[in-house]
């Protein structure tokens, strides 16, 4: 996360330099993109690792809780993703210059805000790193200088930037601009939901908590058109595109997507429309990305040797985009499965007793007390079986560390492509006679959750492949008019 935050300072520096010089051109965009891409890869990996840590270490059975500190990293990631796409338009079409400069400023500014939230102590969170208010005052002062100064410079110098290329709303540039607007709206929505309780508390209002219901209700309506546009945009031409022709090329994708939605609705008997919507989004993005690749290589329409030759001549950045979009589709499927089809059971379980959850049998066979290097723990042994066949033996732990006497939960997880069997051990209850009794166990079956980690790694891999593109190591070619002007000079 830190690499991502700091990496965006390079794009910010390029933006400030462009405003001072009054020059934004394809060469500027080509220098900005690799730095932004490297920071985006680091931030993507950091967010994935943070989600994985929360899932494995907190013992709550979830991978994302819309915690303010989780949101602090998601907000600049959304803005940075918009910046990546916007810089592409500047490089390819010499358009959207002022917007790209503003995005570079906002992305780093949001990184500073995220650092302030995490390091200042204004938030109470399992992810927070500090409670020293003097540190927060210093970061706040830096934040005011950087954000206030850069936005003032933008207001002064942006009108002097030369206008770029003109394009139709129905074009690749137009859909990339739509992509940018939706991403920044999503970032703004998360930012408002994260900061609103802090502002209300600062002015003496009631303490409120903005949680998943707000974010799910506001973020999802933005995500749906964003995913739709991600598939249509690459099929459109630069400057002016044919929307009807692009949609016609997606007929097979639409059929496959509707088939998936119908299958989900049939499986859930119509009781989970949001699950059908989420899996439909994942199918649309995954199949649409694959279809664009098939059409670009002209697979099945020309000899295979010619398609292979076309494949070897595609830039690495293109394959990076394909992997990033496919990885996001896999993440959407994992989030949908883990959120909509999740099974949870919390009970008091005696040794030798079995409970049923999601078609699996969880038998508590023993609980033993052991000591670690700096903690004591109770470790349970739970045999998981299905239809009489042993699947796994899980060993969740409840630890108490010697120094802080703080209890922590070490969940036991059995992963497969189908999903995770997740067990956490709670406290031991006492009987009416004061004798030790049953143990509290928490059991979850989280379908498709491993897909989230796989999709995150695929997205990072796509970013790294794009970063290795040769075009990032050479200057942008000058346009014919620029070369002619140089010769006259």
C-alpha cells in the first residue's frame, strides 16, 4: 500500500510540471503511464493482501467490511485506475489533457488523505497504525499544502493548456471518458461515506456509523454500467465508433451472459436476484474480454498460423489489459459467491458433537491446551466430512499473548475452487454447576472466495506485463505536423 501511495507522487509531479510549463502531449502521457501503472500494481496487490489478512486473521469469516481504513486504500485505487485509462487517451489521441492532469493531482491527494486516516489516529480500526495526534497534525498540514497548492495551480494554469483532439461521444475515447466519470463517482461515493461520520463528530453531531448497507446501495449502481462500458469500449474505433456494430459483435457474449443469469435464477429459484446480477456482470466482462481477443486475432476466420502471427505482434500492454479485465471478472464472481451464497452457523458444541452446515458435517473431536513461544492457546480439532467421506481436519486456535493478554483468533480454513470451509473457535461456556462445558464454534462456508485472491493476482500480473511493454521505454512519436514545424524552425 505504501508503495502505491508514494508511487502516485510521480504522476503528481509530472502533472505539476506540466501545469508550470503549460505543455501536455503524448510524450508526457507516455512518461506518466509506467509510473502510474507501477503504483497501481503495488496498490492492487496491497489491497488484495489486506483483504486476505482480514479474512484469515480476524476470524470474522469475511473478506471486506467497508472499514474506513480499507476504504482509504480503495479510494486512490479507483482514481488511479481512471488516471491509467485517461493517460491512454492523451497518448493515443492527444485529448482529455486537463482532465488527466486533474486526475493525477486528485489521485495523489487521495493517497495523502488515506495516509492521514491511517496514521493520524482519527479512526478506530483494527487496521489503524497510530494514535498519536501530533503525527496527524503534521500530515494534515502537508495535505493542505499539497492539495491546496496543486489545485490552485490547476485553476490558474489549466485554461492555458492547448485543446486536444475532438471525438464523438460514441467512440473509444468517449467510453474511456465514461469509464473515468464512473470511477471517480465511485471514489467520491466511498470518500463521502468514509468521511461523513468524522465530519459529523467534529461539528458536535451524533455519532453515526456508515457501513455496508450504504456502500452496497451506492457503489453497485455505479459498478454495473462501468462493467458494461468496459466490454463495449475496446470494440469501438478511435474518434468515431459504430455502437450498433460493436453490440452486434457481442451477440454471443450477451447470449452466454443471459444463459448464466438464467441458470443462477433457476438454481436459486429466483430468490437471489443480486446474485444473478453479480454473476451476470462477471460473465459479461469475462466473455466480452475473451471475445475481443478472439476478434482481434481473427481466430477461426483466417488460418491458425496467421492468427498466431498476429498474436505475437500484439503489444504487451494489450495482453496486460486482457488479463486485468479478466482478473476483475473473476474477482466479481468471487465477491458475489462469498456474499450471496454464504452459509454461517454459530453454536455451542460439545466434544464429540457434530453440526451440519452447507451439506458438510463438522465434528468437534477434541480441544487441547498448548503453549507457544509467547502465548497460550486452546486448539480444537474438527473433522469435516461429506456423505461419510472425510474432507479435512481443521484446527482453529484461540490464543492469548503473554504481554498484552489480548485474545486473538486463528481461523482454520480449507480452500478449494468451490469455496472455503472456515471455522473459528470461541470461548468455552460454563455449566450451571460451574463445570466446563461446550465450546462456541463459528462455521462458515464461503463459496468462490478463493477466486478473489486469484483474480487479484491476475490483475497484478496484467499490470506487470503492461509495464514490460517496449513502448514505455521509448519516447512517443511526434505527429507529422510537429515534425514539419520542427523542420521549418
